[in-house]
C-alpha cells in the first residue's frame, strides 16, 4: 500500500512539473479616476510567452501610452494602468504559453468616478413652439441617473407627454411655451454610493416678433425739400430691435435718415425722387425676425443729378458737356453761357442778348430722356468758363453750373506804350491769359531783367499779370522791354515801349468875354498831353504894369471854362494859361488882352466868383494778390491811380467763390488801407474779388481779380493739438500753483499751527488757531501731573504787568529759582486798583492756557489817580478765589472794546483729574459793565497776601509754555 502511494505521488509530481500555472496579484482592484496602478502576473513552470488582454479581448501592445505591459523576467510580467479613466474598467487577462500548453488568470478592475457635470450651460434659450432639448451631461462611475425638477416639483414624464427624459439624461420639452420659462434642477444620483449632486439651469423662451405697418403706402412731394415719416409697430420677447432697409441696404441715422430710439419710426429728410420705392421694416430678436413692406411714392420738382466738368485743348475737334436731371414729370433741359441760351435742335441758335443764328454749326444740343449733351466743336479758348444747365418741369426748376477748362498757350494783353519821365516810376503791365498758368520773364536787349546790376527795376506779379516797375534814371532806361510768358502749351512774347513823357503843349484860349468886374475864359485842351494825363490847369492874369496873378484848377473831363472874378472895371488886363502833367508845366498859351467894362448905373458892386472844380469818380484800383502761408488765405493789395480830384473816402471789398451766385458780406476798408487779408477760404476753390474806391463823387469801376486756393494739405503746418495759447497755459499753471499754496497753508494752519493764515490769526485776531487752546491745556496739565508728590501752584500776574516777551521791557519774569513770594516793583504805567488786580488774578487760571493778546490792556484813567503796590500773588489751585469784576470794561490797547474775533469765555480746566470751572474773564462787550461784589481794596489785598503764603516753588520739570503765555 505504501509503495502504491509513493508511486501515485511520484506521478503527481511529474505531472505538476510539466503543467503551467498563472497567478495575478492582486486578483481585483478598485481605482479612482486619474489614479495609476500596476498588476503582477506570475507563472509557475516554463512559459515562452506571457501576454495581457484588455477587457474587449484585444491584446495589449507595448506601445499603448495609457496601459503598458512589460516582461520582468522569464516568469513575471507587469500590467500598468496610468491615469485611470472609466473606459479602463473591466476584466484583464494574463495568458502564459509554452508550445501547446497554455494557462491564464484574470483580474477585475473597477473604476470609480464622482458625479461630474460636463456640459450644463445656463441659461439655455429656445424659441416658442420648438422642441427644447435642455442639456445636462453628467458623468460618474457607477453611472448616475438623472432626476429633473421645475418649480420645486419633480417632472414625471409618464404623466405629461410633453416631457421626456432621454437616455443621455437630457430633458426634452415638446412645443415649449412661454409659461415653461424658468429654473430647472438637474439632479444626479448614484445608488451604490449614495452620492448626489445637482445643477440649476435657467431656461429662457423667446417669442418670435409680430410686426404691423401704420400705413402700407405713403405719398410725398419733394419740391420743398420736406420730410416723410414711415412707421411700424413690433412686439415680441425679448423686445425686438426694429431696423429699416431700402434696396437691401440697412438705413442708419445721419444727414439723410433719422430713426427713433426704438427704430419704429423712420424720417426721410430732404426727399428726392430716388427715395421712392419700397421700404422694409424689420423686427428682429433671438427668436427670429419678421418684416413688413411700406411703399413710398414721391413727386418731385426737376433736379439735376449729374454734371461732368470737361477739360479740352484749344483747337480740339470737339468737347461734350453732359447734364442729367430727374423729376416727375420728366423735366426739359436747356443750356446757357454768358447770358446766351440754346436748347435741343438748335445749332448755336442764340436768343439772348440778340437774335443771332450761327451757320457754322459749332454748337449742338442733343437730348435723350433725362440726359442732355452740349457739343462744342473747333474748341477756342473763349469757350472756357461756366455753363449753366437748367432742368425744369411743371413743379419747379433747378440750375447747376458745369465748367469747361480749355488749356491754351499764353496770350499777352496790355498797353504797348507807357509814358513816364526820369525819376518817376512807371509800371509796364503784361497781362497774361493762359491755362495752365504761365511763368513770365522780362527781357531788355536780350538780357533778363532785373539783373544784379540794376536797382531801378522791380517786378510785381499777380495771378494774371506781371508788372515791371521801372524808375528811369537816364535816357538809356527808356526803350523796348520784352515780356515772355511760357506754360506747358507754348510760349508767347510781346514788346512794350517805355517812352519819355513830355510836358503838355499849351492850351488854346478860344473865347474871352469880359464884364465890368469879371471875365469868362473858354479854352481848348492841349493838342499833346505829353504822354501822361493833365492834372491841373494854371490860369494867370494881370492889369497893365502889375505882376501876374494866378490860380490852379484840377483838370476834369468837363472843365472847359474859367471865370476870373474880382477885376477892376474899365481896366486893361492880360490873361494866359498853361497845362500841368506829371512831368511838369507846359508852355503858356498866347497872351490875350481884354478890357473890363465900365460900371453901369444899375450894376451892383462887383462879386468875387469862385470856380468850382469839376469832380469825377476815382479810377479803377489795380489789384495784386499774394497767397499766405496757410494756403487758404489771400492778401490783396491795391494801387490807386487817380482819386478823381477828391480824396478817397473808403474802399469796398466783395468776394465769392465762382461756382456760387451769392457774394460774401461786403467789407469796408478805411481810406488809409492798402490791402485786405481774406482768410478761412475753401480749399481748391476759384474765387473772384472786386474792390471799388469811393470818393465824394461816387464809386470807381471795380478792380477784378480771380485766383484759386491751394489744395488742402494732409496736415496743416504749425498746427498744434491744443487750442490754448502760451499765455493761457502759463495763466492756468499760475492759478494751479496758487491753489496748491493755499491748500498747503490751510493744512499747516490746522495741523502744525503755522503758515500765513496762522500769522494773520495771531496778529489781527489774537487767536492761535484751532486746537491751540486744548494743546496748551494738555501741556499745562502735564506740568502739574508729572510729579504727583508736589502740589500744583499757579503764578498769577495781573494783565497790567508787561512781560519781557510782550513789550521787551519791564521786570524779569520769575523762574524756577526766583522767590515768588517777594513782591515785585510796580511799573509806573501799569498801576491799577486792587479790584482789577484780584479780578485779573482769578482770570489768569483760564488765560494761562490761551494765547496772549497782542498788547496788554492799560488801566483805566480812574486807576491811575492812585498808586497801589503791584504784587504777583500765587494762588493754590485747590482754593481758587472768586472772580472780582472790575469797575471798568477791559480795553484792548486802551482803544475801545476788544476785537470780536477774541472769545471772551474759556472752558473748564482739568488739573490732576479734578475739574474746576475756570472763572470767566470780564466781558469785552462795551455795552456790558461788570458789577463790584462789595469787597474793599483792603480786603482784596489781605486775601491776596494770605493766598501768597501758601505758594510753593514751581517744579523744575514743569514744561515751559510759549513766550507770550503765563507759566504754570
């Protein structure tokens, strides 16, 4: 039996040695999400391969990042799970193989996770009538189940078909309504662990807008530039936003449109024909949008909508100007140029100013629908300028200018011959018409002038002219001067001649009619003026054997006759006359002799006849322009040629942009003015300036000047970010600095008792500032309480006694070593009766903690009549004597009542913990007089001496008060 058993055991041992066994440690494991764990697979027996398999049956490969497998040795293998996730839960299997032999073991891995709300947005919005899917995504392990609550009650889907709790935990509400709006509770529970958590979700139900137009069709007329109102009303939740659109363009408030705050009303300003059409009122909120159409019908007057300015070159074949207009009914279009009008079908049929019809066909008007074209053939520089397009219908008309720019070579204008004389400057005017502008150069004998060697020649230029000012110094300065103008289109030259002026030839006396005391002289003007205008006539006459008597007359156009008065009857006279121009006086005419007639019996005494010089209007001013640095400002100078025989009263300046018809307000300049500066002009705009000289006779012809301002620069030179001048900035800084000084001084006044305000308070009001009294009281209290073993004493001094610090003279103030009981000599000027002495002594307790007055009060006149020995009694604070009123009110500086800013009353004084009511000082009011309490002078003196016997020395540690205060 024993042998059989041994044999069986042997076979069993051999069988076990051949079989493979697998064991996984540990056999099961619970892991929280995010943790990392490993499992060890041990094999008994020979195993060639040891593999791990995931719960899904797939072999775990070594390159898996989250679950890794590693072969430790021939008999063990490790499975490591990093950062466990719920997906890693399940049964893992370890399989060992050796040929056809195989063994395996498993381990169950459980992953636990707390309830976590992954996606729970709030609020969640839905449109009314939609199926609302309220999202609440919850994860956990074990998987939690969801309970929904609304308004505190659990939602039971089996009782209301509108609700459905879906498998993913979401709540589905079919056809959600506005009443379903509110807070929903998404509650997650895990039965295995008893864990619970919840989230509140706010559900908003939006309602689609409804919209209605107040008027579906609106009519308007735009002939007066009026406004039209379009309106619609909208409802919905949230409150819908109302917008308007026209031709698929959203309209916004601005110069053209105006919208109310809620957008329900649209105002169309300055209505024109193109505003006609359908306007869409759109109401939009989160639930969607709704729209309503409103039709606008507009009847408008004729309006020009398109013009094209053109540029041409002289001698071009043709240029076309186009004008387009709108209106209802359709307007007709006509053209005009310099008061000449022409319309469709006419070839240069000019109707104004005279009846003229051109046969060359250079101007043709063609129209089609609302467009009219003006065709100009064989372009000439005279075609340049402003053309007026006029569109008209039965409602009204509109006029707009269109400009034709003709580029042409320079054309030189001006008087060829200029007269002057040596020493008299003369202006040779070279007027240039050119586009673009031309540069002008002057030459003399082939050489450009002025040269560096000439000082008597200057050039002045305007936009359209160049002036050569020559001051002849000798005959060689007279002669020919060449003006050459050049632009991009070509060059033009013209010769001007400077001619030596001569004195005028003599005038001719045509008729002389004598009277008894006068004579009428009629003359003809000289044959030759000498090249310059005659400015005066000189008439001379004399009787036989006498000197010539003469008179000068200003030359005017209608001056042809003189009257000589004051002649002697029946006397022979001679008369002659000459003409004067700028060069000088010409030769005298032939002498004409005549005899005055006798005095008739009926003739009155001779009258002296004064000839009135004939006046005329001033000549046209010559204008010169200079553009200022700003670019949109112009300085216009004028040169007055002739005042018309009467001083200039003033100048009138008018200007305007050429493309508008209205002139700017007229500017009146004084007679002494030589220029005017026009500023604030529009950029890149052509202006026309007219200046008229006015004298007693009337106005001159206007001097006309045209110019164009510069193009507006990107940044203005010299512009600064601030509109303040340097002086304003400096003034502001000074004010700020002064305010800071005042603030610092006020702070010092209240905190440190110093500064300007403190000085003013002390010197004028006698006050040390807020808080000074309490501060001194605390210092006084500290002086008495510092050594409790010593009795506090107070030195009492009458106010009549001057201190060293107050007046700078008088007895030395007692200190710690001075015997206080020894009387001090009384000053002659501080004598006072006993009653004021005791009263002041009692008041010193309160005044010792307040600042001193500016000057010690002087005694009353009555007190000075007697002499009382002044003492300085010391009073024990424990037995303060009563205040004895003085017989007279205290005066400051001996001059009436003290200033009102001094407080007459003092608060109670706290010493060593006990409160004593300090006696009040006598009232400073002049109307109040203190009463005597009945004590005599001897009683007061005796009481003061008794009190002095109780005085002890002042402790050394008592603090020193201010120099103007009493000592404690």
